[in-house]
C-alpha cells in the first residue's frame, strides 16, 4: 500500500498532514468577527462554506473561491486555510458524504449538507482538533440545521477516534466517481490508475516560471516540447489563458499567433501576454475548428485541446464531479476536428504538436490512432523521455511519476521542405 493510501480518516497521518492548519485557528472564533463599525467580516470557514454552497449549485470552485477571497479581508494564513477547506472538501466530497450519511435521517438543505461536508473534511483530513472542528463548523449554521450538524459531526468524530475507516469500496475511499476509477483502471492498468488518483488527491504546489507566471511543470514541458526556434512562426489555436503561448514566445519565436474562440478568454490571453511583457504574441478571436489563417503558413502549430481534464484533478478538485462518461466521445470528436484543421496550417517540414491534460486512452492514444489513419504522411517525432511513458506514438506523464499534472503530448512532422522565402 502506498503512503497516500495511509492518509485516510482515523490514521496518524491524517492528524499530522503538513498541509493542515492547527486547531487554534479553528477554535479562535465561533462566528464572524466584526470591524470597528460593526460590519461583519467573514472568516476562513465562512468563506469556504459559502463556496461549497455555490459549487453544489453548479459554480466552479476556483471561480467562487477567487471572487470571495478578493472580497474578503482575510490575512495570508486564513486565505490559505479557506483555500484548503474549499478545495479539500470538494476533493473528498464522496468520502465526506459517506462519513456523515451513516448518521443522517432524511434529506438536508444545501447549506446544511455543505456544512456537514466541511466538518467531516476537517475531522478526517486536517490537523484541526475534533472539538474545534465540530464547534467551529456548528457555529456557521443557524436554525434547525444547527442541531443536525452538531449531532452528526460529533458521531463522525467518535467514529474516527475508534481507528482507521473501513471504506465500502475504492471509489469512496479515494473519493472519485466509480466510472472514473473504472475507466482509468482499464486504460492505465489498476496499479497505475490508483497511483494517479492518489496523487491527484494531494494539493498541487505553486510552480513559478522565471518570468513570474504560475504554471505546472507538466505544461512547461509541453511548451518546451514544441521545440520552437528563434524566428519561427507558431500558431497556438486553443491558446487561453496563455501559459503555453507565452512560454513559446519567450523561447524566441518571431510570432506566436494565439487563437481563442471565446472573446473573454481571448482578453485574458492578451492581458497575460501584456503583463509578462511578451510582445511577439498576436491574439485573435477565432474558432480553432475553422481558423481564418492561411494554409501552410506556420512552422509549428500547437493544439492544446479541450479535454476531460482527468489529469489535473489535483488543482481542479470539483471537476471530477462535473465530467461525465459521455463527455469523452464528444471531446475526442472535437479534438479530431481541431487536429484536422491544424494540419492544414503546418508548412511542409513543419511540426504539429497535440497535447491534452487527461489520461484517458480515448483522448490520447486513441486520437493518435485516428491521426495515423487519416494522415499517414505525418511522421511521429520522438516523445519526451522519462518521467514520460510511451503512449501510442506520444508520451504520457502520470501525476505520480513527477509530482506534476497528468499530461499527454504528441509531436508530428509534415513531410517536405519549406518553400523558398517562406
């Protein structure tokens, strides 16, 4: 059994997890403090609970959290605590539900359910003492739900104090939908799949590039694999928010054309390039399936395609509950359409690079098989070496292999030589 498997509720590691927050933080107050004028100030738990209610209603955790943190007056430590509570509770939602549902009778309203999940997460996966986790969480709830939260969380605390939890199945223990566990087990093998899922239950560290941009090392490796040389023209046809495009531009490309279908995301891309001082990026609002670009006019084309995101669940913890099995064929079809359009943009002798931040065979080696059938003329280039593993003609980076996001990359060369003067 891997070390990650020993971090569940009731284990010593759960009470000593470095990413946790000490009990004094939770015991410091039972309700929101007030400014001098009497206006209420939200604490870390209040922010987290409000975010969890929003996520249960369909919001994305990162969007809800960013908005509430921006409006708060929390200090750095409390902001980190609110982030851990929000993301951690989203991540372990299924496990938290199992812990509390054994002691529930009937349905609960969304705010009460969110508070129960928040309390269960603190009890099972942080260093907050049980009495502080229960009291502080109960203090967030008013009305009849308060007694429910108090009674259920006390019973959960008693359960965890008795020793390691006997989870009913691996999906609950790891807190993933059963279909995700089954699909990755079939595609990667049970051992590699479990290792990836365990790794994606550990919060992602912040990785900063030399220019100050925060970007996971896996994405940096993909940008490097594009292999841009000074003076080349590169098209990134799914470019927002701009991490890979700005990295490619910084490598010396004469022009990086960043195409993005959504106008708001295109504005984010342009703002990112401006903030980093990258002047060689030209941003266009365009659909990558029908790019308004001259065929054969780019030395390199990157298709960093929309995907299921099943390789980046450590930094998008709520995404595991949004993606559905029928999303995979739909996304794979979109990926093929994007590649079909991108091939036409590559000059003779140029390079096409395909990447996705997922681990499913359908979106990685399956797309590669399709490319080999419809474009047998494209020559596969060597995939990255370790820690990347072979997958089709490309490379697959498992989260447990390098402590990064999960990623797939494939590079192909279009035969021929560039026309004179191009």
